[in-house]
C-alpha cells in the first residue's frame, strides 16, 4: 500500500530522533518516496545528512531560505505529500499544531497541509500527562489527527513510564490505513473483538494470555479508513486505533460476551480476533488470598461462554461471522472442524507464534475454499483478511 506513496516525515527535537532513521528506512523499503522536514531542535540531536543519505532527498529545514522556497517551499511540500507523519511529535509541536502557531517550516507547512496526518509523540511521562499536553492531544484528535503511541517502557531520561516513541514498524502499520483512498466499506457496520481477556481469581491474581490485540486493532483501523463504522470490543492492552473507531474496553470473557452481543445485533460483520480465556475461576475472592503454609493448591476452573459461536447462532446474526483459530499444529484440519461446529462463515487459521509479534500469516478457510495468506506484516495480513471478507456473498 505504501508503494509509490509520497510520505513527508516531520521530525521534532526529542531524544527519540535516532529511531526515526529506522522509520525512514522502513518506508523506503516499502516503496514510498520520503522527504523529511527537521525542526531546529531536531538538528541539535541528529544532522540532516542521516536522513538525506537514507531518503536520497534533500532535508527541508528553513522557512526563510529563498533557494529552498524556490525549489520546494512550504506550500509545495504540503501539496506534495500523500500523508504526513510527525515523529517524534514533541510536546512543543503538539502545542503549536493545536494552537495553529506557524513559526518554522514544519508548523507553517502544516497550516497548508490537507493530507492525513499521523502523530507519533515521544516525551517524558510528566510532559505527556501534563494538563497542557492532554488538552492539546484532545484538540488534535477532535480535529481528525491520528495518533500512534506513545508506549509504556524505559524512557531515555532513565525513568519508567508512558512516553516512548512507538516501534518504527508500528508507526508504519498505523500510517497505512490513512492511505486507503477507496470507501469500499461505506455504510457497513463491523464489530471486532480483540486482545486477551482477564479472569480475576482474587484481588491481585489473574488468568490471562499473551494476545496483544494488534491484529484486531489493525483490522478496526483499516476497515474504518475504508468507510466502515467499526466497534472494537477491546481486551486489556489492545493498541490505540483510528480515532473514528468506537471502542468499548472490557476485561473478562463475560464482559466481552455482553458487549459483543449488544453491538453485533445491528452489525453486518463480526470478526472474533480476541483470545478469549476458555476458562474462569469457579470461585473468586475480593481479598488477596494468603499463601499460608500449604505446599500445593487445587483451583477449580469452569468453562467460559464461546463468544463467536454465540454470535453465529443468534437469531439476528450478522451476515458474516469470522472466527480465528490459533493453533500450534494441524492448523487447517482443526480450523475445518471449528468451521462446522461454530456455524461461522469463515475461519482465519494462524500459528500461535503470531501472538504478540509484528508478523502474521495464515489460511483463509470457508466451507468452499482454502487459501494461504502469505504476508510478512500484521497490517498486510489485516488487509488481505478484509479483501476476503469483501468477497464473501452478501
Ligand atoms: C536532551 C533533551 C531531550 C529532549 N527530549 C524531548 C522529548 O523526548 N520530547 C519532547 O517533547 N521534548 C524533548 N526535549 C525538549 C525539546 O527539545 C524542546 O521542547 C524543543 O523546543 C522542541 O522543539 P521542536 O518541537 O521544534 O522540535 C528535549 C530536550 C533536551 C535538551
């Protein structure tokens, strides 16, 4: 999808600038033409030479430079781009964009820009959580800017918390839905569940799994960018999505079942990507259980409801119900059994190793066909799945 697209990277003055070099490289590798605009502060961290060497294009830095303005000034730069990604989007850039301040090349160009914009913020947690930044982020989201990250983790200042620049692969994945031009899913109502579920045993102990919710989030963002109205029922940790996705956060399988049942009764398509815990604790405790002196313990688990089978057998069921089957062996064989048992229209079989990783591939299986989906990123996997769903009979 990025092949031949013109991507402008706006580079702000944060310590994460060095990771944007990898972003530029990934975009070039995907076939995009890349130009960079660096703020004065960004150039204090890394010289433009790095980005010139990677992109093969001159880096744009000055607003008041006659030669640059003649060659490709702020107006032409904005008109050139199919999409803009700003990384790292500093607290300062978020503030200037929010208030329409145009005091350097990047922010002046942004006043002219009409292409979709993805902001990848990175900063210290206190800066991210400050009232001013919160306000600016809300303003920008309401104005239609998309965000990716920031993520939790070790920050450059040595502190732990929210504020890390998203992984370059995740920024590329978040950029792709913004480039969908067709409105192929206009008027469609999709419900997608994603992520793990969490079953509490006591006040602190939980039963959960390694699912990241990435694929469900990518399906939701991509379908939204293609014009669908999407509701995402999201288990804990599911990444952020396109701002127009309606998100309902849940924890347990029971909560997920209730939210899915309510939303799916009006939907055309239900996609079950969530890794719903098969079991929950028979007894739950509100206090923290003491270890005491016991050396072993038996805990009774009871089966959780089968959400996708429940939706597929509802009286007013969506026209298309798609299940996922993560298996460690005999993928196609097991998926075919599930297809008939659960009354679903298609199954995406994939390997358990896809869980939590950036890559994904698998098989699309319906009662009449069996196709390999041979992709190397979750975004490409999501796009192929959407293509297959669009080809199902109405
Ligand atoms: C060592 C150092 C690291 C910095 N890291 C960040 C950062 O990660 N995020 C941020 O928003 N600001 C950071 N700043 C502050 C910005 O550089 C400063 O606000 C600057 O005005 C941003 O300019 P720009 O938004 O035009 O690029 C850092 C400053 C220094 C000195």
